[in-house]
């Protein structure tokens, strides 16, 4: 329970800091369009890294479930093997989904950078 509380605090602090940065950049004023583009880039960059971290975590969990299916055990039944394989497929599929989302945001950020460099 303490470990879950610790992770929750880390996640909350990370997003709390991000919200604080966004609010302070809004209060600064100045060129509104430029600030909005920076904020959009910051949000997209954070989404990209979050999705990549989710994908890596799900890949690790899926591989542990796969190891549970291939390692021999006395108490292993057909039902538990099927449950482990289903969990493996589910976690690896979700991992692929999150890797694709991360690549999507990476491409959007690259297009934004190319668009900005062409304007200058």
C-alpha cells in the first residue's frame, strides 16, 4: 500500500508541476500565439514521453506473463495457461498501441518544428 501511495505522489507531483508551468506561462502574457504553440509543444512532448513509458511498462508486464506460461510448474492447469496467454496478448497489444500513439505525437512534433523552421 505504501508503494502505491509513493507512486501516486510521484505521478501527482509530475502533473502538478506541469500544470504550474502552463499556468505561469499563461500569466506571462506576451505573444499569445507563440505561447500557445509552446504550450502545445510542451503538452505533446509530455504525452509522447508518457505513452512511451506506458508502452515499455506494458511490454515488461506482458513478457513476465509470457514467462509464466513457458516456465514449468506442477500446479499449472490448462485454464491458468490460457489466462496467462490472454494476459500476455492483451498487454503486448496495449503496448503496441501506446508505441504507435507515441510515434504519432513524435511525428506531429516533427511537423510542428519543420513548419516553424520554414516560417523563419
